[in-house]
C-alpha cells in the first residue's frame, strides 16, 4: 500500500479541528440576538373636531431603555422618555383643521435604532 | 486502509453530517425555509384529494400548478405511512435525504476510485456549508442523490438507465434535472457518441413531454416574477459574495490535477465548468436561480477536489485546509443572510401572531413567505402580493418591471383596489414602507430586533369610497 493512501495523524487532526469549528459556528448561529421589541398602536381617532384634544395610546414591549418622539406630519411635537410602563397614553390639543399624520417614533437608546407607528386623523 | 478503519471513519462522517443537517431542523418546530410551505400545501391537497391540484395553493393567485409531482407525492406518502402531518414530515424529509447522500457519495466514488478518495469526497459533502444549508427546502436534494446513480450508469455506459434516472429527477425538480443533464449530454457529444446521447436524452424528453403536454394550456399563465427576473441585473449580495470563493475553489482543484485524466474526471471537470458558467450568469440575470446553483456547483466540486487531494502528498494537503477554512468563513458570513435561519425572522413571527388576533373578516395582503406562514400557522387567509398573479400577456414581460412591489405606488394602489385590500402585513422596514406610506394608511403594529428591519401591520383608510394618497387630500 502506498504511503499517500494512508489516513494518518495529520489527517485526523485536520478532520477533528474542522468538526470542532463547524460545531462552534453552529452554536454561535443559534444564540439569541437581543430582545424583540413590539409596538402596538392602541386607541386613536380617525376623525375629530379641531376643538377637541387628541388622545391615543401605545403598547411597547421588549425593551426598557427608549424614548418616544411624537411628530405631527413631519414636525416634532415633543419627546417622552421611558418610564417603565408598557402602556403609554398621549394627549394634546390645538390641532389645525385638515388631514394630519401623527407618528410615534420609538427610539432604542441601547441599540441606537428606531421604528415608528403612525396614524392619520381627519380634523374637521 | 483496512476495511474496519474505513467503516469507522465513514460512520463518523455520516453521523456528524447527519447531525449537522438534523440539528437546525430539530431546533425549529416549523420547517426551515419558506419554499417548504408551498410544497407542504401542495402535498396536503394531494393527501386530502388524492389528485394533483390544478391551481397553485394560494387564494386569488390564479396561477396553474405545473410543478412536477413526485416530491409532493413523496411527502404525502411519507405522511400517510408515518401518521405524522405533512408539515412535520417536511421538517426532516429533505435533511434525511441529504444525509443519505453522504453514503451515496462514498459508494459512488469508491466505484471509480479508492476508499481514501471516497472518504474525502463524503467528508466534503457532509461538511460543505452550502450543501448543508440547501438541505431543507428544495427537492433538488433528492435530485443530487439520484444524479449519483445517473452518472454511475453514464460511467458504466448504461445510457438508457442514465436517461431514465434523469427523467425521474425531472419529476422531482425541473431545474436540477436540466442542470445535471447538461454535462451528461455534453460529455457524450464531445466523445462523438451521438447515438448514446440520443438514448440518454430521449427518456428525459419523454418525461418532460408526459408532464407538460397535458398542461400546455396552463403555460399561458406565467408568473409575474419571470419578467422582472430578466430585467433585474443581479442576485442578492450573498451570491455576489460567494462568487469569488466558488471560482477560487474550482480553480484550486483544477490546478491540483496533473491531467484531464479518465472519463470520470472529465465528466466532473465538465460538470464544474458548466455549472460555473451557469452560476456566473447571475451578473446578467438571476433567472437561472443562482441561489440554488451553489449546492450543485459544490456537488460537482467535491468530486474534482477529492480526486485532486487524494493524489497529493501530505504537505500539499495544505489546500485541503484552505478549502475547509474558506468553507467555515463562508458559513459564518452566510449566517447573516439565510443559513440556518428559520423560514421567517422573529419579527415576522411576531407579526403573524398579531394578525391572528385580528377580526376574522380582515384578510391582509402579504408577501409570499409571510402569506404562506399566516395560512399555515394561524389557519387564516391572506392575499398574496402581485408577483403570484398571472401575466395576462406573456409577450409583454418587459413591460412588467413597474408592476413589481418595487414599482410605483400607483400600481400598488391598483392592486389594493382590485382586491379591496384593507390591511397589509409587510416585512422589510423602510424599504417596503416607502411604498405604502404615501397611501393613507395607519401603521398599527411594528416588531423588530436591534438593527433589523421591522415587520409591520398597516390598515388602509378608505375615504369617500376610494383609496387616497396621503397628502393629496386637503
């Protein structure tokens, strides 16, 4: 039998190290990758009178370090810092007549990431 | 090598290779990769009705079902035989076939080379990340196993058997049958064996005719995605990334070879060249499914590479290590796109859970994979996006570029009005949002992991009986 046809110690080491590497890579791939955040827009009006206050609620789960920027169309109205609650209520008044899109942008202060929910209100 | 040592090593390779394939499948309680859900739905219909469905199993899709039936029949039969649901059977069916192929590769190579080469080839098959990651969704896995026997018969000059097997492979998956048949026929043509080439091609042509001829009238209805595939200029980033690795691996193995060698080597060199050329078409069009070609390319590559490495002296096995390291590197990079991911992201599963809480009369419009999962996991209905509708006039393929989701909002508005869509379940964050936010929609729900696009639920406001663009009304 020729020497090159023999599987020797070197081959076994290569084989085993490859196996170990793949198992490690596989283990890393199934590790969790941070919390899943969910934002649900709960209560909001679709039509309202301009002399009424606008009230709406958000349900935020999965993270505790966040701030929320509230926009009317593209203009930022105010910012709210997280207070540990999952349900947050918002309210403000003096809205002009017309169609407005209100946006709640939830900013993840740890991951420096943000996502929005929004709704349109016809103010008459 | 002694028989018992060979057997021991083969058992180790087979066991670990099987574990690598079954472990990701066992981790998820759902089948991996979204195409599985299409096959599951077809197999479920076959199991319930005993007949091949006429249309694809999607509501409002309208596309005739023309996928060859053997994979769906196999799933339905395995489900009946085991008593498990088709969904559960589909989790492990293809990974097990892929594991069996490890032994098939050993048997095949041992017939034409020695046991050492056979062991190296089975090792390369067992641990190649591309071959592992393609073990979950497409019946091309079955095609790879059967192609071993087809090529075996080609080498043994039993051309009719080779052709019959290519025909059977076709009935599992069109794509893999045609791809494997290409180097088989080419080899025979290069050898000037025209009669043998005809004998090999005839059964394949016959099987194609038997399946398609009764369905010729169905071909009027082409997928909407076929046209844009010709228009699109490239495939995904991971395909781009893998191109230099694939080319380098093939070049290294060819460089290692001393000569063109015998018929066995010529076939796999030809196969690697043909598969490589087809793969490289992704620079022009993704229509030849480059995301599926990686496994076929790796499949032919392992035979060439095993042949080359087995002839090397020990020091030159450095290349062997380079190959494995490159594979591992690819493995880790691939993870960030598809590899071993569940068919959907956690974001999307959260979105599906949310849609399950909606009133039953709300039927959201969703993309292919989301819709398949909503239907499978929540027993609710959904509307598929426009890609899965018929093209009414296939001569106008090139005009359909703007009909895609990536087209303009006006087209989406037409689609939404056509089906009276009131809700959208979309994933992809801003890339998808930009298409719907110009509409008067309320985004009611969003779910995301850090630094990932969100999966969101939108409700469409209807003002004065028609959809209106946000900002156009005043």
